[in-house]
C-alpha cells in the first residue's frame, strides 16, 4: 500500500516550458507550488497586483495559485523547473526541521537573481530530477529538498542586502539578456536608457548585487554552458558565438564563474 509520502513523491515532478505563444496561463491551483528557472528569453509574470519581469538566470518561486506569463522581447522564453504539492513543505518541515513555506506564499511570488554557479546548480538538479522521472521510486522529494536548500540560502542572502526592485533595471536586464552576443560598453547601455553611466553603474549594482559587466558575462556563460552540453563546437567557436572577444578571455571568465575550465565542464556534464 502506498504511503502518503509515496503519493507526495509521485506528485513532485520536473517540468520544462518553452512558450510557443506570446502568453501562457498557469491554471488556478490551490495546492501546487513551483520553482522555475529562466534559461532563455524574458517574460513578465502577472499574479493579482504583482507583476515581475523575469530574465535569464532568474529563479521564480510560486506558491499555490494561477498567473500569466507574457513574452517580453523577441526571444521565446524557456523555463525549467519543478512543481510539487504544498503538503510536501509540511512533510519536509517534519523531516528536516526547516520551514520552507514562507518561500511559497500564494500572493507573494519571489524572484531571485543569484550568481551563475548557483543557477547552474539548480539546473543540474532539475535535469537530474527530469531524467530520473521514469525510474521506479524516483526520489523526487530528495531532489526537491536540495533545491529548496539552495533557494533558501540565496533568498536569505538577498534579503540581508535589502535589494530594492527597479523597473528600469529589470528592463536593462531583459535587454542585455536578449543581446548578450553584442559588444557593450557602460556608456552605450546608459545612453540607450537615458541615464548617466555613473548613475546606471551604481543603480544596477544596488538592485542586482553585481556590475553590468558581470551580468552580461553571466548570461554569456549560461549560453556557453548550453553549447558545451549539447554541441561539439570547439572552445573558440563557443567563445565567438557567446560574445567573448577571444577564447582566452572566455576560458578565464568561465573558470572564474564556474570553478572549472570549459573543456573540463563539457567532460563532466557528459560524464
């Protein structure tokens, strides 16, 4: 006979979404929570009075309820994530002595920026969850507990820095994420959004916790990870396609962000 934990485990599922239309509606659901990682394109998420611009590298935490995703830009948004019953949070509180329920309030979606390595770790766990979905006794809740641990740590870190929301910065993030292959200067970006370079630099760092250069490089490294995982392009070609000036610069930035070089990353991702 299946226990209640087995039933909850069976309902803890990885998911992948590529918006084929400009709008995607989440069904109203009183018991389902979601963790979503944006891997491509940008979109807005609307729930009640809350509206968030979600860009690549961001992670969206959704408690029970519906909502609407709308494409923001010329690239179709792509998201990976997982969904799970809210009752799982009660189960994990009992087992782990940690309460993750404040992360999934019905009327309070949470958007996390997070560093590239953190987002990469989440994507790895989600891909493992998805690949194990067809296996008997797939340990969905175990994968979920690891995801919640990393999400909770980042949420606490961002709250400690008290980062404010700013619609202009969100629009800049969406623009940079959609055009990461281009060469940018701070002056170019500032002029496009009618800001002074000095003000933009301070504002962007205050809101996102990183510089514009670091944000652009983050999006380039995420794109490079995808190419390293899914193609046999050589390192120079990957560097060129993701907007780096040279293979040497690409290798240096990749190692700084990921802790390993691109060749080693490719080997381990296919291991």
